[in-house]
C-alpha cells in the first residue's frame, strides 16, 4: 500500500507532510471489500450508545482503523469485548476477534492521535489484569527509513474535509527518527 500523506494544518508546521488517516482508511476499506469484507457495519441498536458502526468485518472478525485520538482505542476495544461476551454477530458469526490498525510513531501526524507503540503499551497493561477475553491484534503501519518510497499526496477541501481537491502519486524520502519526538522527517520529492 502506498504511504498516504497530506499537508498539516497545525500552526507552526503548516504545509509539512503528515500521515493522512482519511486516505489510508479508504485504501484499507477498498482493499478489504475486494476480499469479501463488509465495511461500516451497523452496531445493534441496543449498543449504539457506543457508536454507529464498526469499520469492517467478516466471519466474526471485526476491524477498526484507529487513526483518531488515542482515547478511542479504549472505546473500540471495550465495545469489542462487549460484542464478544454478548455473542453479537458480525459477518454472520459471533464476534471472535478484533484487530486494530494504527500508524507507527515514526510518522508525523495530527496532535493526540494514536500510534502503534502507544496502543501496544495501553493494551498490554490492561491485558495484564485480565480486562479482555476477546482476542485483540494490533497491526502497525510502518515504512522503510532512509529510502525513497511511493506516496499518495492528497489535498482536501478544508481542514476537516473528506472531499479530495487534488491527489497525486509522488515519492518521498523518510529520514531517521528524531531523538526527541521519535518521529521521522519526511521530505517530498
């Protein structure tokens, strides 16, 4: 999958390339649909106080692209635990596993968004005390460092818009991690 980037709207780093959660999420959903997965599966009405849908599912497996603020990880995993214990069906079978897809800390991103290493620490601490019975897998999105990699560069209509105004395939150079932020520097080519 190509690395999806967009320009930052954050003061002080405006225009700098950052991780694009919208483009990444759409790419993942499109690819899973090709493989027989369902997307945006409604949560049963008795539990819709936990949200409107799960990102994708198939045969009792539910997946969430977790690119938003880090507290949503707990909402997604706790509600998956509820679905597991209540034997809620997704894709025709009882919930049997949840997987969370998130980006690695190496990517510059919007403030307070979850990253893989943080998700592992949070879930490991909770699992240590038996909070979950549902099997949980965390999938991290990483990229090669000190290499030129393909990028899907996307501009959106407004800061929080999902409407694409321009998109192009380009290349970028990802340099080694900054010792302070643990993030890489991305230079568009």
